[in-house]
């Protein structure tokens, strides 16, 4: 098995023009042939070379096929970062399946929405993840059936869950054999991303676009075979499965995975593995810098990567962590990861103050309210096309207002292009909150609050938090007869905590009367004025 070593940039002009294939199995096959003994993944459960990963994914794919799954079926992966997650996803791809990465923080109601709306036929999981009884949550969500090989060929819907403990190589294995492989335009991933709606939207991502865009993202970072990419962000988010994974596969990069960031432990891991590529957003960077052992571990092998959005986010990585070639970027799940990326060799001031230029697989324009393209320097809405989705899955209402003629996707974000074609992002999506780097839709939290019998109305906004973060704050109006009793806020906090991921739980809930709600001139509740009211501390 290969030994971790730091890498330096290879300035060779003979860099490949594109990925080795346009499906995940094709790219993995190529790596297993050309670099069988190179490490593919390092994680909590151990290490795998490309040859070993090729073998395991082949055996898992045969098992899934024997279980009754067929090309185009969807399989949920409810596991933490690690060798199991990568093997599960790539094994499913070998069988022609679409992977639905499932948020490990979700509670039963959220699991029910994702699993039912995506139509998964089987879930790969463990009995407990981060101390939570996963099987109990699945059962409460209506997906508690355990998979049984005896019933695999008699069921046409949900086949059940397969438990995969961390100390088990595979949850089941068939005899590796040729299977019905995916095509470039088959769905590789179905990701659920929080947009402006209450429920996460299902985003379909194709094999070919995923690999082509990932390859270009890696080129901007000047990645070379043997680089070692460190990431602790959950792989059920697009930053992991729709960015880091295809980037690593198309450039022969080792994935060095942690289940979660933990300052001292993570610094030791980066130093030991001689990681060269940093994939960390603002909360991750600050976690590492605040660790008591920071400065005592040699992390000088870190050379490039991608990071957060503000000037300070990027400066901390470049100057405090010492990742001198860190790249700035802009992107979203609907655009297959990043749509713009700066070059790792750009001057630092460009990387700090812009989000780079559009990658070759995408186009970007700025438009006015009526969709008219704007000139350089003019601010408007950011729109993208190319390696971009052309629809959300589900009802047609999910696409309302999201697309313009010509294949343009409306991001809802604001910015402008300078004369060199570099993007300057000016604002986040309307009303969306960013809590510890995670998108939170206010309407989803509002609906949870309103599901409490004492609540008549609920309004959620984001308040500034340390380190350029946001916290979730809420104002509620109680139902008649409940009054503004002080204990209601604590009851509502517990109510949301029992039904949603922890980052969606409001850190502050103010109980107001109807008369205390600030209104616009049209009589609607003003979110801007409400934010000011809550930030000022006066109800």
C-alpha cells in the first residue's frame, strides 16, 4: 500500500484535456488499471488502493443487483464520511443505480420526505450514527423494514435497509461480473438542497456533467495524480459528493476523509497524511485555527484547494493556515459544484477579492429583473448554463421562476462581472440563511414552529453571529388563549429540536403580540424590520 507523501505542482504542459470517461465506473476502471497500487481513499475505517476499491465496488454492485435493484433504481446512502460511504456510492454506480446521499443529521420527518419523494428502493446504513439510533429514526419515518434476500424479487417498492457496521468490509458480496452500466446522461446523484422553498428540492446530477465539471474544477487547482485531498464536510452535501469526489476521481487524487472536523485531531490527521489539497469552508478553518495544538503540527504540505466566500475566509486559509494556492469560487448544487473558480496561480489579491472566472464547462451572465443581460460592472442576478441542471425532479411548481429560455438557470444570487470576466458576488439568495456553512430555508423552520398547537404565526430570520456566520432567530405569535407566556419559547425550542437537524433550531425565539409585528406599507410582515427588531433585543 502506498505511503503518504506531499506533492508539488507539476508544471508539465501535457495535462489531459478531460476525464478518462464520462461515467463514474469508466473513470474508476481507468484508475484501477493505470494506478492500481495508489491510494484511493483514507478514512476512519482504513485505507483502500484503487485496485482494492475496484474490487470492493464490483462485489458490492453484484450484491445490489442480486438484491433486485436494476439500472436507474435509487439507493439511499445514510453513512458518515469514510471508506464505507465511498464504496457504497461507487458500488451503486457500478450497478447503474442513482445514489441519494442522506443527511445523517435528519430526524424521522425529514428522512420520510427525502426517502419517499426520491423513491429509494434500499438504504445502506448503520445501527447508530453519531450516537443516534438510525434504525429507530428510519422506522418512525416509515422505512424500518430490514432487507431480506428472500423477499428481494417479490417486492416492487422499498426493499428495506441494509446494516453496514464500520468493522465489516462489505454488507454483502456477489460475484463480480459485467453489469448493466450507466450512460453519461444517466443520473449519478439525486441531492436534496435547501432553496427558497420549505422543503429541500431534489436536484438530479448526471454522470457526464458531474465528471466534466469536476475535472475543470481540479484543473483550476492544478491538481496532479498523487495529491491528497482533505475534507471533513459531510459527503451528503454537494461540496463532498458532487465536488470533492468527482474532482478526486478525474485527477487521480487520494481522498483523505474525516467524519467531522475536530481541531487537534484534524490537524494531526492532515500532518500525518501529508494532505496537499484543502477543502474547508469558514467554520472548518476557524475550528482548525482555534485548536490548542495549532502551530505544533506540520501542515505545510497543504498547497491548494477551495474555500469560503468572504475576503476574511480566504485570507485565513491563505495566510494563517498557509495554503498559499487556495482558490476562491462560486457555485451551488444545481451547477455541479463550482461554476466559477480562480486559478491557484492567480495573484492573491484576485483570489481574495473575486470568485474567479467561469469554468470551461459553464457560461455565466448577469441579468436585470426582466432577464436582459447586463454589461460588465453592472449588478444583477447571476445566471448559469452548461453543466447545470435543466429541471428539478418532482412537481412542476419546483421549476417556477428557476429557468429562463436558452437553458439559463437563475441562481437568485446577486453580483457583477468585471472587465476580465471575474465574478464579484454581492448577496446571498433571497431570505436564505447560512448557518455554519449550511443552507437553511426559513419557511421550513416556520412550518415546524407553526405545527406546535400554541403557535398561530411564525417568522424566521438570520441574525449576525461571530465569524461571519448567521444564527436562526424566530418571532412567533401565539394562538388565542395561550398568551405571551415566557415558557413558550423553551417549549418551541424543544419542539423544533425533536423534529429537525440541530442547525435548524432557533438560537432565539421571541414571543410577540400581533401588534408588535413590524409591517410593510402593504400590510405584510417586514422581514428586514423584524431582523432589526430581534437584533436590537427589544420586543
